[in-house]
């Protein structure tokens, strides 16, 4: 990483120098992804389409299993956080094994942006062996081939990006699937309102916007050369996970996340005995107006305790007229923050060489 100063320029010139693969453009494209991903999936998952696949959707789903990894899984977390009133149990499966309760009456959705994620492919095969008809979401690859060979519903999303940069395309088909299954109401107006807000916010958060009044640049400078820990509560828990992963992959920097109230029962003790760590850490508390009063109070008291222990804290509030808009506003802000951190560290946000090397090593061992 380049040795850069605290007041490194974060404008278009530096973005052009280091963001060679165009991650800033991908982040700015989130509102377009929400609109296009939602409309395309709704068209593909219309009643006539579902009707051609016996068992899709189950007449009365007993539960929902959304399967994926990394950038293909975070969309499922976000969608479920937007739908707290689902009448059936729903889980996000990160791994090789479906829960034992998954069977023919379960609505299963398998997401792999590349179509080659081995955990997702394993879950798709398991679902079929249990009599499920999983809905598959992918840009192609093995998952698309499996869906076509098995005669399964397939939603094809645009390829060519990093999975984490396709969160809109990967999350909206899940929302459309739940709608088509009758598990939630139509969200067309909420999706449009969220997209419109994110478009407006691009003008405030992008590289061309001045530092003053740009919260993404301000937060990135606050986090520079510090350890970021991101805390969510209730609906913002998945967003905290997203921030952590984006800082890891875009800024190539360590970051961690946790959720309230759990962290008050363990993690809070971790900041009591290593002052050299606490003094180089910033704790970000994500807040949504729908947070339960007890959780909001816990966040306030926890931040106060952290400050007393020497950990700097920041409250990051969601903006928007609906939970969907507010959660994706936090996603957008975190994505920009991670990209600005990459510029501060003098790295290209897009490549993930260490991950690719590990996958190659894993494939070699399996071979």
C-alpha cells in the first residue's frame, strides 16, 4: 500500500488513478440495479412462469431457505431484514448443508453470482434430492446449467462484476420470489422510492462532491489507519456485516462486525485490557428509526462505555421513507466509505487477489 497522508485528495483524479476497474461506478449504479433487478425478476417469476414448475411455489410454504455465500448471500440478509413480518421461518444458509427441516414444502432460493460457488451448488443438489424445486439466481455458470438441466426456475442477472458489486441485482430477485410466493406484499413503490433516494444521494457521496458535506469521505478519513468495528441492531445487523465485508474486500483492510444486544454479553469485555488496540479502533453504531427502544438505549449506553474505555465511536443513521430505503441507504454509504478507504491506502478497490489465490488452492487440493 502506498504511504499517503491524512489529507490525501479523494476527488475524481485520485479515483481515476486507483479505481482502475470502476468500483465507484458500480457503487453509483446501485439504484439502477434495484430497479432493473426487481422488474426483471418480477417478469420472470410471474404466475405463468411459476405455474410451469410443479411445486413452485409450494402451496403454503412451511419455511424459506435462501442459500448463498459472500456477496451472493448478503442480499438475502438485507431482504429478510426488510420483511420482519414473514409468517414462516426464514434462514440464510451459508455453507454446504441445508437445515434438516428443509423439504418439499420449503421455498428454497439458491444464489450464486458466478454460478460456480461450490456451497451453493451443493445446496441446490440437496434441495432437489429432498423434493424441492429451488429457484436459482445466477449470471450463468454451473448453477444456471444445473437449473436448465433440472428444469428449474432460473433468474439470470447481468454478469461481469464482482459479486459484492451486484448486491442490487442479487437481492431484488429474492424479494420478487417472496412476493410471487404470496409471502409478502408487492414492493414496487418502495423499490422505486429507494432507488430515487440513492440516485439523489450519489450526488452527495460521489468523488466529485466536495469533502465538506460528504459523509462517506468524512467517515473514511475517520477510519484511516484504524481498525473498524461495525455494530448493528435488529434490521441493521446485516448492514453491519456488509460494511465489514466491503472494508475487507475494497479497502483490503481488517474490519469486524457484531450485533446488539449480543455484544454486550461478551465483546464489550474485549476492549478493557489492551489500550494500544482500543486507541486505534473506531466503533461504528448503525441506527435505524425502526430500532426497538431497548436496542436504541443499549447502543447509546454501549457507545458511552466504549468511549470511556478509549474506543472512538460514531453513530451512523439510516435515511429514507421505508425500511428498504433506509437499509439500502446505509449499504450505499458503507460501499462509498470502503472505496474511499481504498483511495487513502493507495489500492484498487476491485481486485481480490488473496481470495482468488485461496480458491485456486482449494480447487487444487480438491482435485
